[in-house]
C-alpha cells in the first residue's frame, strides 16, 4: 500500500521533489517476538495480581472464621454468666494449670482456682447481667489472638459496673480458649 504525501500546485503540477511515499516497515521476526513477549509479560502481571487478590480473600475469610469463633466464646460466656452458671462460664478458659486471670487480688492460676475466685466474689445476688462490647482482636498467629474489650455488669436499680479486659485466646482443636485474662 502506498500513500501519497506530496502537494499539487496548479502552476507547476506534480514535481518529483514535492512528494514522498510512505512505505510501512515490513514485520520482522524480532518485532513479532517482542509483541508476544509483551503480551506474556502483561498476562503474568495480571495473573500475579489475581493470585494476590485471591490470597487476601482467603486470609480475610480465615481470619473472619477465627474471629467468629472467638466471638462465639464471648457470647457463650455472657449466656452462662447471665444464667448464673459459673462452672460453665469458666469452660471458656483452657483447663490447664498455666491458664491464668489477673485482677485486683493478683494472679490466679488454673481453672479450679479461677472458678473458686469467681465463686468467692459473685453469687446469685450480685452477678448482674453481663455483656461485652468494644471488642478488638489482634491476630498474633493463625491460632492465637490478643483480644481487648469492655465488660458491663448491669444491675436493676443500680449503676452499671464497667471494666476492661485483655485476653490471650488460643485455638485448641476446634475450640477457642482463654489462656490469660487480665481484667480491671
């Protein structure tokens, strides 16, 4: 294909020096290979972006499932406390001598001792209605979270007692259990 790029003058007509012809370069093997390489590079780039998006989604989903399990633990604690069932309430803790609570009276180790402390300070008359809020979770590993929140004890006709807690909660099998609880 030829394209005329010259000029025509009414007085002179078409002169040899007034025109030029554009001839497109012939496709070379090198330019074809370069084009294929660029397309492959773009495909690899988009594939990597897609893989990153999928991995992020899987991480968020796994984290969401972990956080759902942790929240289920706290909801179960609320239910047990409000039913005045302290024995079941402490099932949220890992049954281990290393499990601990930290409070005003110091550090208490072991679920049996933790239960004894709860029974010492709370009975049917002063348990109130428990609910947790302002909960935030920080993932330490896929099986360990650091959780901070606020506990609220509502009493009929009295002021609500509030305090804050921080717990380390760990997954054992399919259960999330508290291994350390600091409340104030």
